[in-house]
C-alpha cells in the first residue's frame, strides 16, 4: 500500500518523494547562487503552504540573502472563496520601494 499523509482528517498520497524534493532544492540553490553571485537576493515566501520549502531552499543557498513572508488567504475550510485576500504584507518590499 502507498504511503499516506493525514491532515485535518483528510488522507493524501504523496505525489513526489521527499528525496526528489530535497534533490531539486539543492539544484535550485546552486542556480540561485550562480545567478545572484555578489548580490543579496530577497526570498519571498507565501505562508503557510510554502514555508517548509522556502526554509529548506533558504538554508541551502550559500550566499548572503534575506527572507520575508506574505500571507494570503483564499480558502474557507477546505473550499475556495474565489477571492485572494492579503493577510500579512511585504513590509521589506515597501521599505525598499520608499528608499528608491
């Protein structure tokens, strides 16, 4: 039987293995390092769904970088409302824009 993950009483079968995800994160980290050499990129993570991925990627990048978060909501329970609302914004982006 395939591995199952349970979340809030719902059962899911993983589509991609953790090993494959971690391998791809390492590849992406190397690409970011190459493209952003000498720069300090700002990672923007959409909470809550991307947190684990963003944390793994951020830790894998071996250059100076910063990370910030935005929180959006379009679901009510397990169903979409069809409207995306910003719950928490991008304060770092706003600060940087004011400095330009």
